[in-house]
C-alpha cells in the first residue's frame, strides 16, 4: 500500500484544496456574481457535456489502464498508446455529423422549458470532447504511475481558473454571456496542458497500427462506454431532467446541495487514481489474496475518511446554509439524501476498479443501464410533484440500488468481500457522533460555529477511531505523525 498511500494522500490533499476553492465558488461567487439563471446555465452545460463525454472518449481512458500492463514489449505499448489516442478522433466524426443533422430537433427539445439554453448548445459537445481527451491523457500519465499532476489540473486548476473568471466578471472585464464561453475555454486549456504533460512523461511515437488483441480491446471499450454513460447519467442526469420540468434556476439550487454532498466522495476519487492500475495488475496476475486485502483496506480507509467528511457536513449543514442566499435554503434535505448515497458508494472501496477488470463486467453494465432507465422514470414521477427533493430521492434510490448490485456481484462471482467487523464499528461511531453534535448549536457567527463544532468533531472522531483500532493503516499514519511531533496518543 506504500505507493497507494503516498499518491492517495497527495491526491486527497490536492482534491480537498480543489473542493475548498470550489466551495468558495459554489457557495458565494457563483450565486452572487452569476445569479441563479447563469449559474444554472453554466452548470447545465458542463453537466450535459459530462454525460456525453463517454461517447467521445469511447472508454479509452479505462481501456488504456486495463490493457497497458498486459503488453510485454515497449513497441507493443507504444502502438497501444497511439491507438488509444487516435481512435477516438475517428469516432467523433460520425457523432458530429449526427449532431449537425439533428441539431434543430435536439435544441428544440432541451430548450423547451428554458430558451436561454439554445444559444449555448454548441458548447456542450465542445466541452465534452475536451473532457474526453483530458481523461485519455490523464490515463496515459496514470499507467506510468503519475497521478498527482493530472489530479491537480482536474481538481484545482479548473476551479481556480473559474475563480479568476468570476473575479473578471465582478470587475466587468467580461459579461455573463462571455463567462459561459470562458468556461468552455478553461476546459480546453486543461486538456492541452494535460496532453503535453502526458507527452513529457512518455514521449509519443504515433503510428497507425491496430493492436493484435483488438477484438478484446474493442469489446471491452464498448462496455466501458456503457458503464461511463451509466455513471455520468447517475451523476449529472438529474440536472438534465430538472431542465426539462422546472425553471433553470432550480438547477442552481440543486447544484449547491449536490456539490456539498459530493465532498464526501473526494477520498474515493483521490484513491481511485492510483488504486485502479494496481487493481488491474493484481487481477491480471491472479493474485486473489492480495486483491482481497486491498479491497478490505480501501473500504475501511475510505469509510473512515469519508465518514468524517460526511459527519462534519451533516452536523454543520444548517449553519452552512445560512451563508448562502435564502433562495437556496430548500436544498438541505437534498444534501442528506445525496450524501448518504455517496457514503454507501464510498464504503465499497475499489469495487469499480475490480468490476471493470473482470470478464464478468457485462452483466453489471446491463444492470446499470436498467438503473439509468429507473432513474429517468423516477425523476419523471417525482420532479413534477416534489421538485428538487424528488430528484434527490430518485438519485438516492438509483445509486443505492446500483451500488448494492455491484457489491453482490463481486461477492458472489469473485469471492471478494470488503466489509469486516470494523465496518459496523465505524458506522455506529459516526452515527453516535452525529446525534451528539447535530442538535448542539453554538450562539456564534456561522463560520465560528462551524469551525468550533468541526474541531470538536475532529478530536473525538480521530481519537475514538484510533482507540477502537478501526483501521491499522490510519493508526500507523497517526502514530507516525505524533512520533514526529514528540507526542503519545
């Protein structure tokens, strides 16, 4: 776990810095400088781009990670890198032609409730292509065990540049409409920078060749397109559905709530960057015991870290919402529902990495498609009656069922199990601390109350997890920190 802990720690720090910048943007700068309409518009465009991104990437970012370590010679690896970088270009052409042919029909459909969307429709595929090639070149770096820089661009760089754009908007250097186009430019810049970094790590030797195992590569790629579409629809599909049934401002209210809840999944996102290629290597080498040990360690470590983040959010949520405009206050229940779904997905550890590297992945992808259909149906039923809370409940139900299905699949088919008795101990500990602190309010300014309560939660949470020895890895980290400081706990 050495390289995993090392790069996961760096990625976690970077990701939380990024989320901290994003929190400033989301909770203050976007609502105040952009206003609900253009905040929702920007969020809708990027969400729609994220949904169609797997079609442009055609799964090559995951295919690259799965198959790269299987090639024995340097020449074979170079040919495969060329294939993963060049093949998506061929697929973008027919998609572009389809988009042009049906442009008016698509535009009329998505702008039916909110005409403001019509003017910016072309930005959606542009950003989607930038996202796709960013992921491909990020995977290029990850297979060479360089995950930190790409994670910095993705988590910090994008949000920091958005902050500069918002400052430019505040000083009237750019208009609201120009801000939307600047956002598209930021994604393009992230793609270009990541591409050159990937080439710096491994100089490209582009060649028009087809891998010998192209059949298995393309078969895997096809299903990864489906899995990526499923995952992104479950992540951003609710915002697209809200655009079809409600005024676009509601996407802004929903986005603030979901952003707060998404902070819970940051540890998983950070660890996944380095765990994924290691999981692929262990599975390729049929090291079942080591894989099972990695599965359990990622599960409990993510549960502890993610549980701490969730706890801090939940006990401070009312004070947090006092800092944003009153129009956004209806999203507190959304935070709880989305947050719980992210927590359950978090405690499954490297479940996704295991599934995407097994020969049985097709069944789970088909199930995922069924759950996307379920999500759409539930949103159609709940949004007209319950608004953004209905959409949140639909997402909670869909993601929970999807996560449970993936867990059962890995347990039954691969005889891998992520949970131990420490899992129950961690859940009980988190729940008890929630009951203690949620109803305890300090009579201070919101930021002071949040800081004070978070400090108390941190002290108790870390101490109790350490004393009950929930995770040996985390206990070792704590021991090393206090040893350097000259203290004993």
